[in-house]
C-alpha cells in the first residue's frame, strides 16, 4: 500500500503552517495519528500506520491496542478508496502496489499507474467484516 500525503486536501495549507511554526516536519505530521489534529484536523491522522500515545479522559497516557486484528483487508467496507480525502480531481491518496514487497525488497518511492492500482470504494462488506461483526455480536 502506498500513502501519498501530498495528495491530501489542504496539504499545502498545512505545510505552510508547519513550516512557519518550525516545530515539526511534514514527514512527522503525515505519519502521526495525532499531530494532524493540531493542524485543523489535517486528514493524515486517518491514514497513519504508527501507533502513538494519546491522552485519556483522566489525563493518563493511553496506547493504541489492537485486540482483534485479522490482517489487512483491502476488500473491507471500512477501507478508504484511494480518492478519499484527496484534492478533487487530483492524485489518489492511497494506491495498491501491483507487486508484493518484503522488508528487503522495498517498493518504489513513487506510485505510478505502471506499478500500482487505484483503490475503489467497497460497497459490500467483506467476509472478514461480517466475521468481525459476528464475533462481537454473536447471534
């Protein structure tokens, strides 16, 4: 999966603010689950893969805990399309690599139509979606 933060709506506006404050970099903001909140809810928070500490209601730190991970489900009805959050008519924010890469065989820096596919909307729950609902709400 390739995430292109620069394709997000309001990227340039957020970048100007980040650079003027000179406390963080756009690379940090784009990879953070929480920093985008401080920049007028910049959508990168919805795409971040890195876990972070968050403040709980009582002021204590909370960590993300994944309790029912069943692997990556590209067919999930919950999965964003590649255009979700992008500048209208612009590049897709998410693209799926045509080839599977490993830790030693890294994907290219740029996603192009030759090496990746657009991700479309999923309109029907996947088998993992329905399985997760049944696990949470047995009937």
